[in-house]
C-alpha cells in the first residue's frame, strides 16, 4: 500500500488483487493513516478483512492459500518487518508460491 493510501497501490498490485479470492489488510506493523478500510474496499472493489497481530503471527492469513489466491496488503515495504519475511518462508515450506510486490516505504520517501 505504499505510504498508506489506497491510491498508492501500484498497477501491478491492482492487477494481482483482481485475481485474488481473499484480501487481508495487515494492521499490526503499520496502519493506513490517510484512509479507512472502507475507502480501500471501495477503491479496489473487493471486501477486505483486517488482519491483527494474532492473525499475522499465527499464520492464519495463510489458511486457504493452497486452494485459492490470497493477498496480504501491507503499508510500506512488505519485507521491512521480519513478520512478513516469516510468512514468505512459511509459504515456501508448505509449497505455496508467494509473490511480493514492493512499493514505497517511509525509508525511501524520506530520502
């Protein structure tokens, strides 16, 4: 989600979301400050489930990912938090293809 607004999504991210059966918004390591979850849903035209710390760390956001396309939207760079890197490793361990779509983060915005 770039710096936290739905319109910060890349074209590639939007194309990928259209192919997803389930979309989560990670609300543990960062939050959207310029928009609401409802704004995000209206922008992408899909329902979004907010994923709290428990859902992310337990890996419950990965449920169903073997049989369907699941997206986890993250504010900032998706691999800045080890929590997200761990999810990539877990996908690899269970044989699920994982794609990371990078975007702007506060680190690059400050520069």
